[in-house]
C-alpha cells in the first residue's frame, strides 16, 4: 500500500479540499495521513520514521530553507516524491518573486501542480523543468459546485439581519499588526529590497488605518441598510477594539460558504475577488489611497472601484455586477473551473507515483539546519503543552502560534 502525507497550512482555506483529496486517494487504496505543516510537523516526522512514505504533498515550497524542512523525511524514505500544491499563485509585481521557488532544489527536486497557464509560465521562466509541472486547476474552486451554505442558517448562527444587504469585506492587510524584523529579513533573503518592503508595509498600514477610521466614523444609517462582515486573512488574529460594534468580524467558515450567502464582496487586494466573480457575486475593489501598480494584485484593475466605504450602495453593486459579467477576468488566473480539480490533483499524484523516472526526478538530500528542525519540533511541543495546561490563552505564546491560533488543530475552539 502506497503511503501519502498531505500537509496543509491554513485550515479555513485548505482543510476541506485536502480532506476531499485524502478521500479520493484513499479510494485508490492509498494510506493517507493529513497534518498541519506548522503545528503537527513532529507528528508527521514520527509517522515517517515508522512507515515508508511514498509522497509528501506540501502547500508551499519557496526556498532552500523550506526544502531543508523535508530532508529528514527523504532520509527516512529514499524514494520519496515531494509535490508542491502552490496554494498561492496570484500576486502583485512586488510579491511575484516570493511565490516562485528560489533555490534549485525547490525548483527541480519537487513536482509542481498549478492552476493554469498563467502560473505555469512563471515557473518555466524561473527555470523549473516543464516535465515537473502539471496543470490541474485549483482544488479549492471545486467548492463552487458543492457549497451548500444557507443565508438563513448564517443569519441565525452569526446573528445577521436577513433584511439587510450583506457586504463581505475580505481583507488581506492584517499582517501589518504582526510584522517583525525577522519576517522582513526572510523576504530580503528571497530577493526583495528593504526599501520596497518598507514602502509596502507603510502603504498597507496607512490604508488599513484609513479603513478602520472610515468604519468608525460611518453614519449609523449605513449599518441600518448593510450588514458589514469583515473577514481577516486566514490565520491572522484581529486586535480587539479596532472596529465599531456594528462591524461583524468573522473568520469562521470557508470563503465559498460566505460568497454563497452575501450580496457583494469588497477587497483592497485580496484574490477572493476572483472567487466572488466565479460565483457571480458583485465584486468591488476599494482603494482609499493610491495603490501603486507594483503592489497591486494582478487582475484587480478589471473590477469596479470605489474610494470610500460609504460609496457602497445598491447602484454601485449593480454596476459592479454588470462590469464583471463582461470581463470574465478570473479565467486567466484560475484556469479550468469545472468541479473536477481535486480529481485531477489525485490523478496527478497517482501518475507521478506510477511513472517516476529517476533520470527526471529525485528528492535530493542536501545539508540542512538541524537547529531549524529542532526549533520546529520544540515549537510543536511547547504549543501543545501550553494548550494542554490551559495557559496558551493567558501567555499568548509562542507568539507565532497565537497569531495563527485558528489553524491549530488541537486548540479547543477549532476541534
């Protein structure tokens, strides 16, 4: 029996599609284990030490330090195949280098599954061998055809008013509240200049502060007409007291479940705008300050734009819908959306397993930082211990674990 480890990172974003992939591979007679790459790394290592692992599927693989994290697994299973799902494939000119594998190992000692030709071309231009790239579509988009969320159920669960217009604000700027020198240094190693990093940080910080100020100063009549649902980026905690009580901060449930019940989706630069277009939900780009092209997510210029939250009204929502129905902008970035991407990913895994050519692919053992592996293991143990002792919510440590507490599979609120 072939053995597969499926890693995921952000539970709300990836867990559902990963479990469907597990189900399909399981039906094919494979032994499939699912782990959080951040919080269950030690569990996966323990499993790999006892069992021969044929395939590891990872949500990312950006640079050599990422690749080194898998070297212990290769040592346990010399015929191991590593497959990168690339859960982020749409970017701005500024961040596109961050999504492209940097080291030779991350490029050509790993298979790459891509959504469409847009990202495939980026990988080819970066020096990835075409034989290691397979176009499958985005597994998460299969949920478009399966989502069953009900507006009435959501209204009851989250205390939302059915008679109002539901505005989803899918944001991706909250990282600025946790930005650190260590994170900046990591991105500089990946080739981003310190000047651009600082410029991007200040732009994001200033735009978010304007948004928070606008929401706190909106006329109360706005909230009588609209339910304003603020959805932070997966895995990022929101600091308390920033928003007025009328703004509903909700990170539960998948983006597709929300897009099945809301009336409009508003973003600064989140790629959820493509998903809302796929689902036929009016999609609006909100730019309270100038957003330079270098920092703007590719493709977002094709949507209706507003400069203030208070600009949202029924006519704007209608105009946004009419504009996106003409463009079909998402097709360039997401490739084929037919509900069969998860099956294609499973087929790709099986095909790679059955047709691996040692001349074309090998998971290479390279020198790696044992300290980094030990730190990852200790991080898992410390996080689990503090949760078990009911101290995690008090000390909010490890800090990176607290920041991503929604992704901890053994945290009480997520079980």
